[in-house]
C-alpha cells in the first residue's frame, strides 16, 4: 500500500499566491500543487473591474483543499492577498467569513476595509 506524504504545516516560504484574474481569484500554490483559492469581485460604480488603485474589491470565499485544512494555509493565503491588495491600493469588502475572522486577529489590516461600520468576527479559542 502506497500512502501519500502528509501535507506540511503552513510555511509562507513554501507558498506562492498568484492573482488569477481570468477566474477572479487568487491561487495558493505549494510547489506545483494548487491547494487553495480566494475568490474576488469588483464592486465599483463602473461595470468594468480594472483592478486599479482605489477600487473596491469584495473577497468572496476562501477554500483550501481538505487534506491541507487546519494547518494554517488559509491564513497564509489571506495574509498574502491582503498584502497584495495594499500594494495595489484596493479597498476591501470582506464577504468571506474566514477573512472576517482573520481580520479579527489582525487589526493592523483594518485600514484596507471600505465599510467604516465593519466589525471583524472575533477568533474563537
């Protein structure tokens, strides 16, 4: 019987987050394996999303492959997406509940949020 190697604990040095605009998502790669995604959509007044500075972007839903779950990979994905959003000058609307929880433990990222009334979901112990 051949068993697959156990997935490694999250290590940002092993991860590569790539914008995949044709699928409106960020892809999380570890080596040559796609292990997670975070979907997004533009929410500007214009009907055309350009990804330019100042645009409002909704972070829709984060998914990590089941066999990589519970190891911190979603946090790596969201952290990198927030950093990329900051570099691009995006304003964010966190629709994804995981992103909301992440923001609950990373208040230094709250300046990216477009909704002034946004209250991050606290992380449960």
